[in-house]
């Protein structure tokens, strides 16, 4: 999926294995100022849930995504899911089955978080369904699937972060607003990402100018 919202699927056999110093091969044709933003593996039997900045959710089966060659740009996501004019897809999750144990955790640009049962999204509608109530000056920026016993880590554009257990956020219905996840210290600050983590391992943080660092999760108190 590219930054400007084009999507395609390819068989893994489209690429051949290379050595460490190889030049690589072209994987997608992107227009000027566009770039590949998301790359992931999913079964054709899986469902993809697309979440827009307005807080709506749309359904698509993986096999409904057009197969395209390595040099193809792909199709516009908005044309495949038939979302409303002006809506932009900001997040997506791949789902194998809609069970009662898993939850979807969402975050907005203003620091609001919300958790809902995954099973609430098992019956899609042609025009999409509401996943979260969004204020006029806010927008949905991230959605992740969680098993119910993980921690949530939120990062802002000015380098602040917060970590808390997801049990601090009680599950609510689809057409609800959620609760405050982080209090922004400046009017110029905003949430740029959210990840669902376990209580061990490391977190990789990357800056806009290309700097990156890896830190143990336990150092995020």
C-alpha cells in the first residue's frame, strides 16, 4: 500500500532471493512524491479492515485486491472500498477470524484511544460502519489488533511517549469516542503512531530525517 493510497497484491514467488549486497529488483511503480508505505503478508482467505481518518471502517477480502505485476502501481484503495469523497485510509488490519477474545485498539491525532471487541466488526455494510466517534478537529491515525493483555505505546511528533496497560481502557461499542490516552503538552504536538507491545523486547523509533534508535521496552516506564 502506497502513501497516496494505491494497493496491489503479488505472489511471494514474484521475487527471487538475493545475497546481502544485491541491488534488488523493482517491486512497485509509484508516481512522483508517492512511495510504498506498508508491506505485509496475508492469506487470500483473510479480511482487511480499512479505517479512514473520519473514523469509519470498510471491509475487503484479500482475494478481492487485484493481482498486479512488479512494475504496476496498483489500484486506488478508495475505489475498491467505495468510501465517501474526502475520506483517506489511515490504518488497516489483517483479520483471519472475528473471535470474541481479540480487540481493536485505535488512536487519534489528538491523543484519544479506544478499544472495541473485534467481533463487532464481523458484519460489514456496503457503505462502511462507524468504528469511532471523531471530533471535527481530530482524525483517526492508527488501529491495531490486541489479545487483551498487552501494553499500548503512543508516540508524538515532538518525541514524547506514554506506555500503559490496555486493561486501563475498557472495551466500548463502535459509535463511541474513547478516552484520553496521552495529554499533549503543546498545541503544536500531535500523535504520530501507536504500537501494541508485550512486556519484553525492544522498540525501534525512527525520525522524519532518517535517524533511528532501538530501546528496551522496560525503559519506557
